[in-house]
C-alpha cells in the first residue's frame, strides 16, 4: 500500500503540462518550442513515475494495489476510487510510454497549432491512464468517454484530407456504443446502490436474463472500441486520416480499452452471460481474424493495411479473453501489450515515410513500374534507408509473430489455451496468422524492395537521430517481451488466476443453482 | 388563513421587485431615453438583490390564503430564474445599442416578466398560476417584438402571442374543468378531491390533459413546440437568451410543481403524457437540428431536446427525478447562458451574424472564445467529464430507477444523434479554414459571462457534489 497517491499523480500530472502550455505566450516559434519541450518533459516524468508502479507492484497479490478512495459525489454514491492490479498495470505503463514517444515523433511532423496539439495529447494521457486505474464505474465511464474529446480534435485538426468524416465517424460510432454502457452502469448502480467496481465484483448477482442485457450493453461499447467485426469500420478511416501520433495512440492504447473493459467489467461482473455469449464472440473474432486479414491483403494504403491487421490481432485478443483459462487470458493480455507496442511502432514507421513523401499509398513506394532496368543499380529503399528497413522488418516480423519477438508469446498462449477448449476456434484463428504473415510480408516487399523508380524517392533520407530515439525503446521492449516474457507474465499471474477462478466458481454455482429443484 | 404580516414577509422578494420596477418605470418615463443605462443596471441589480432576498432570511410557508407557496424548490427555481434574467439584461446592452433600440422599457419588461415567473413558480392555486403566467407571457410577447422595425422580430412577437394565447386558453379550459370536477382551484383542494376518488372521473382527466398541454406549450415540448424555432430565430438575441434560460426554467418549474403537487394522485395518467412528450422532444430536438444553419435556430431545437431530458426526469415522479430536474436545469442555465454570450459576440464588420458557418476558424482568431464554446458544446452533448454529462446521468438514473427503460434507451440514442450537431459547431470552429475573421470583441459583459460560464461548467464537471446537494434540498420541498 502506497502512502502517497501515486496513481492520481500519474493520472493528473500531465495536466500540469497542459497548464504550462495554456499560459505560455510569446512569438510563435518560442511558444511551439516551449510547448513541445514542456509536453515531452511532463510525459517523460509521468513515465518515470509510472515505472515506480511496476517496481513496487506486489506480484503475489491478486487484488487491487495502490488503492485510493475518496468520496466524489456522495449524493449519488459515486466515489473516486483508483487502483491497479495485474490486468491494468501494464496498460498504464503502455499509455505512459507511448505518450512521450508520440510527442517526440511529432516533433518535426506537426507545425500547425503545436500548442493545442500538445495540450490534446497530454489531456488524452490523463484520460487514458485514468481509465485504466479507475475502480468506480462512473469514474471509469468518465475517463472512457473523455478520451473521445481530445481524439476527435486530434483527428479533426491535424488529420488528412477526409479528416472531418473520419473524426465524426470515430466519435459517433464509439459514442453510440458507450451510451448503452452508461445505461448498464446505471442499472448496476440501481441494483447495488454504488458504482464501486470491487464491491460490484463481490456482490453483484443478477438473474441470468438481466446479465444478458447488461452484457450486450457493455458489449456494444467494448466491441466498437476493440473493434470487433462487423463494427470495425470506423477504425480504418480513423487511422488513415489521423496524424501519425494519433494512429499510434489509437492502435496502441485506445483499442486496448475495449479488451480491458471485457476483462475488467464484462467477465467478472456477468459470468453467466459471458459463458452464454462466448460462442458468439468466438464466431465474430474468427471472422475478424480471417476476413480482415483477407481485406488487408488488398489494401492500397499502408495505414489502412495496418489498421485491418489490428482488427485481426484484436480478434485473437478477444478469443483469448473469452476462452477464459489461465493461458488464454494471459495470452490475451500479452497480445494486447505486444500489439500496443508493435502496431504503434508500425504506424510510426509509416509516419517516417509520410513525413518524407506525404502519402501513405503503397504504390508510391513500391516497384510498380518495373520497366526501367537502366536504374537497376539502385536497389530500392533498402539501400537508401538501411536503418529504416531494419526497423520496419523488425516490427513486421514481430507483428507476424516470429518467435523471439513479442507477438509470438501472446498468440501462442492464446492458441494453446484455445486448443484445450475449442479446437476449431484455435484452428481457424491460426489460419488467420498465416494470412497475417502474407499481408505483412507483402507490404514489406512492396515498400522496401523493388526498384527505386521515382526521383523523389531517390533523395529520401534515412532516419535521423530523433527518429532512432523514438524507435529504440520500442525495439528493446519488443525483444524483451519476446525473450523473457516472464517479467510481464508474472505480475499478471495472480490476478488472472483469480479472474479465471472466480469465473469458474460463479459458473459452477449458477449450474448447481439451476439443477436444484 | 393568514393574511397578516406573515404573508407579506413571505412574498417579500416579489414585492421588492415589483416596487423597484414601478419606481424605475416612473424614473424612466420622467427622464426619457437618457435614463436607459441607469435603469438597465439598476434593474439587473434589483434582480440580483431579489435573489439574495430569497435566502436572507429564508422562510417557508403559504401566504395570501394559500394562493402563494414558498418552499425549497420554489426558492431554488426563483434564484435560477433571477440570475438568468439579470445576466440576460446585462448581456443585451451592446446588442440593442447597435440596432438603436436601447430603450429603458426593455429591462423593465424583463423585470416584469421575471416577476410573473416568480409568481407562477410560487403559485399554489390555479388562478394564481394563471395570473403569474400571463404577466410573464405578456411581457415576453412585447420583448419578442422589441426590435420593432425588423420584420422577423415582429413576426416572432406576433407568432408567440397568437400561439401563446391558444395555449393559455387550453390551460384555462383545463383549469375550468378541474374546478368543476374538484370543486376548487386551490392546489390543496384539488389534491384532496383527487385523493378522495374524483381522479377516476373523465372530466378531471380531460382537464389534466388540457393543463398539461398548456404547460407543454410553455416549456416547448413536442408536439407543442412549433413556435420555438421561429421565435428563437426571430427575436433579438438577448431576448432569445431570456426565453431559452429564464422562461424555460420558470415554465419547467411550474410544470413540476403542478404535476407533482395537486396532480400527484393522477401520476399514472400524466406519466404517460409526459413520457411521450419527453421521448418526442428528445427525438425531434436531435433530428430536426441536424441541418440547421442558423445558430439561434439550432439552439431552439437544442432547447427542445433538453426539455425532453428534463421531462424524463419529471416522468420518473420520484424524489430523485425532481432532484435530477433541478440539477439539470441549473447546469442547463449555465451552459445556455454561455452559448448565448458567445452568440452575442459574433459580429463581423459591426453587423451581428448568426450562421454557424460564420464561426469558421474561430479557434485561430479567438482561441479562448472558441475554447469556451467547445466546452459548452461538449457539455451540451453530454460528453463526460463535462457538467452536461452529470445532468444526463442524474436524469437517466432517475429514469432507470422508475423502470422507464425504453424511454431511457431512446434518450441515450437521441443524445448520440444530438451530439452530431454540437460537434458540427466544434468542427466549424476548429477544423475549417478560417473565414473572414469575426470582429475582435473588446472586453465586454458578454465575454465575462462566457468565461464565467465556462469556468462554472468546469467546476461542476469536477465537483458536481455541491450542486447535487442543492438539488437534493430543493426536491425536499416536494417530498417533505
């Protein structure tokens, strides 16, 4: 138990940077420079403090740690309750890690309205971290929805040509899902008289039919966020139009909010409905894995391709979460973390090219025009940008799931867990992985290999020092996760054991109750 | 029955306001146009002093042979109305000066309308209710047409007058039926008669329907909303602000005290009406506003939608429902005041503009003003953590607890649709390329109002507790 409110500090410290950015004044260059530095400094400090969470995390405890509990709106019995367990710990770290990386990556890419940009990212960080720490349904909802505001602005102001369409689609789609969750939260509040999540985990015991309704309401929100097929269509649009850093946060953290929501709320609060609806989730996830992989194969836009691959990878995550044995849930969590790092890095890779060429179109980079043998002495980007080619390859392989890199562990654990329960699901999900390798390698070949035919490409520069700094932590982290996953799996273990154990005992209880006369 | 000094002390704020208004009227008539600045400031001050008088010293009870009632709910509502009116007078000066219609009658008419609102909020008898309502309405008819050389403004005034009279007629007709079947116009008598079993009689129910219809017109709930967009668009903007804030809150308070007071025994009957009106208002407020280009018209539809949410709180009929109504109205007051303060700052080359497209690129030319409007818009859309979210949360909690599941689901869905047009304003301000910049507003009351409102929204967002305590105390007035 921590003596000082470290979670609140991590959550709200970014607002100090926001405050600084708001008051800073002067000529435009100075303001931009100061805001950038302030935002970077704040987010790095936040990251360092959040590392303390990991260092002081008690891996043997299954319950919540670093808890803080205050009254917030006593009239409605809503509390300010923060705390993390093995499930949320790494999501907090992921958010605090990706924010400084985003800020650093947009150092050279964003020149308009830098001040607002930095404010938006810092506010976003507060909401993201807060959401993963919240242990009160109302607080959770506030942070969960609050994320929409800065993200809407990030896509809409700094996005591409169709940014307005994408921003609205993103906002309305996710809002539509979330408002139904709000009703579910209200129903739980009405039943319990409180919105405290740990209390709800202990005491909430709803009749089956109620559980089903509430499950669907939560599902509407989380499925859109994950996103699951067929409500994934906002994601490719949002990704394509969002600025690079926006895509990074979107893929890295925002999608995880859905998976996290399933594990934090749907499964522990509504176990019988979880069991009832699990086959539906498997079905949708398998479709997502296979169908979106196929869709990814025919994309002409790099960001869209990676966006579809995210849908496929998140399909594995939802399968893992709902198989509900220890391996699969751990795998699901690990896959989310890995995807958070790897897809974020892939979007950064796209961003590196976009900063230079101002397009995401695959054909621009590829050797689509092969008929110019005279220029054969320039062998593609791999020679022009060796550092870049390496980084891109590294993350492509990590995304495919090459053993030794992070993607493998999560997928393997999920499939292992799935095989025990449902061979077909595991088999079909594994097929998706093969398709995943196909589109990822295809993308890599198109971008990096082939002849350099365009004059504009011949002058392209390799990554500069700042970009290397951006990628370095991600590369190291991916290796670490792939080679020694136990550093990440151990803190999860106790909580996942408890989650699965509670779920199974709840199911058993329900079954005996239904058998009793 | 007490007609002694006690009655006069209870009605002290109203008497004070009436006296000050009369004195200022005389002063204005004597001095002529020169008196306008003084009269306007004095009137807003008088309104604020009246608001203070409500609480110091605070008294409860009935007065004037039970025609007049003062309790926590009426006091809170009056305070909201008074603050709303005072601010809308302060905000109107620049507007009327520009169109050369800055006359001393305007603040006085607003004060008279406010007096009417206070009387109707405190009404404890159908006759008193009608007198208050008409005092309010007549003053409002006049100021809707205050820009008398503008076709739109006079049209708005006439439209409001004709339709408002029809509504008053309906209310009176319903009241007469109720009088006939219950044997009295006092709320206590009606309530007693209904409890004794007259509620089953068809005449009472028909009377109730007419009364509710008349009240629904005043709060502009669907299907009695037709006048709202035209009047809001046509009336001078400060007057629209008054309609959207003070008049709406007063009418809503009236509806609450009538339905939850004497007609409480008929709850099952009126609940259906209110639920239907609520769902229709939420729906129409959301869908009809989607294609509006004029921001005042948009705010009209937005106010219809907001009334829908308030009615949902009322339809739950519980103490929590009334709390949610008060809570929502207080937040609505702040947000709407803020929005109108911004609208009143929208001018280009010294001409007021009202189209949403005129806001294009505001985020660059006037970042703070845009930020304030952004806060109001997200708050109106009910996006957490902003204050509007707490209002909606409160309403939906009350609705779910009253088992109004279907209206609650429709309500949240309507709020998603409605969020589109609030977002559209944000989009115009932040995403679009700047149009010709708006005039840079000098320091003005409007600017101050917008910032104070934005800060209040922020405070309510983070700490909704104090406001919910106020709401809880107010609701105690109906549930002693």
